[in-house]
């Protein structure tokens, strides 16, 4: 989880939403990192999650779920209005790495 978090932070440095629209490989790389982080987070015990209350576990798990399910409209869609998952990813990836 930590390695995927660091990768996501590294991939998003000096990037914005336009970067994702222009670079599908970047977009898919970040989505994969979020999938890994979210899956690992969902397997942590409640006790373990409680030890690190500064990490938004539920948000991380929910984001992973929104990105991997077939009815998601957020996965690398240009101009996605459902939610700006890129901004959300940047917001929580830093908290996991710290």
C-alpha cells in the first residue's frame, strides 16, 4: 500500500486534470495505484484502521470501488462530471504516504 501511494504521488507531481485527459497511460497508472491502495485498505482490520485515524480509510476504499466497477463514469473519462477523482486522489494519497 505504501509503495502504491508513493507511486501515485510521484506520478501526479506537477500534473493536473488536463494531464490525465492528454495521457491515458498516466491516467491508467494512477487508477491502478488507487485500486491497489483501496484493496489493501479494505483488508485491514478495524483495529488497524483505528490506529491511524488521520488516514481517510472509508474514502480510500470508496474511491477504489467507484473506479473499478463497470458502471463507474469516472475512469479516465474526459470531462467527467460525476466527480473529480484526480483531486480526491491527490488529497488522500499524501495522507497515506505521510
